[in-house]
């Protein structure tokens, strides 16, 4: 069986947190704070200075940067063969749109490095190479129609996750809740109002 799920890079034992509507409030907080940490940089380009309070200073990049970064992508698991494709270093959640190149475009996309995952369309099938930098890398193959279905489900998982951010932010960041929800949705490239 092949499964595709959105994952966010976090400081956790396995390094990734699966995003879905089934996360606990603590996991939602971990995800939001991980996205904030990815964007915690010194203000430039005319952005206002960091606030004096520690939480406001930490959230400043998330709440004031237009081009946000959320490290992660899609994890593909082939349980029948014991193979897993993970997003590589420097891959962002919003780059999952590159999967459209595989199913409807040029037929090829890569998703970071170290490892260097690669997806290639071969007729009506897709070959996923776990690490294109290794000659003997494991591969996962599936029909294009199945990949489209799995990608749509991964998008629903992300939308379901963003619906959890609002209640979490209202409880933990009440003065910044709306801005936090909007920023997380932008970082994950989830359109506001998606079902």
C-alpha cells in the first residue's frame, strides 16, 4: 500500500510531524512554533522592528514576512516494500505544487537534497526515487491516477490542519490569533476558505 501525507520538519525524534486534522493541541502548537522558527530572522526590507516582548519577538518574522518558509513536504510510504520517500533539506511545504509538474506538466520534479528525492512520470506511471544521488536508491512506483488521488487527500490533510490552528491560536495567542492563522495558511500554501 502506498500512502502520501504532508509532513513538517520539526525538532522531534523522527524529524517530521504529520499534518492533519487529527493533531492534539500540543502538536498544533509544535507545528505553529516550528513554522515561526523557520521565519525567525532579523527584520529587513522596511519591516517594523521586533517587539520587546519575547513571544512577539519570536513571532515577528512569521507575522510580518510576506514570503514565508515552512520546511517539509510530502512523505510517501510504500508499506508493501518498506520504502519511504521524505522531502530533502531546503524543501518547503509550498513546493508541493511541483507534484503537478509530474502528473500534468513536464513529468519530473525534485524535492530538496540530502536525500535528493525525485519524481518522474513514465507514461501512465510515476517513479519516485528516494535519493537520486545514489545509484542503488530504492524506488516507489504507482499509477498517475493513484498519485492524483493521494495528492488530493494530502491537500485535505493540510486544510484540516489549518482549521485546527484557529482554536489553538485563539487560546494561546489571542491578540495575534487571526494574523497567526493567516500566516500559517500562507506558509503552507493553503488557500483561506478551502473546505
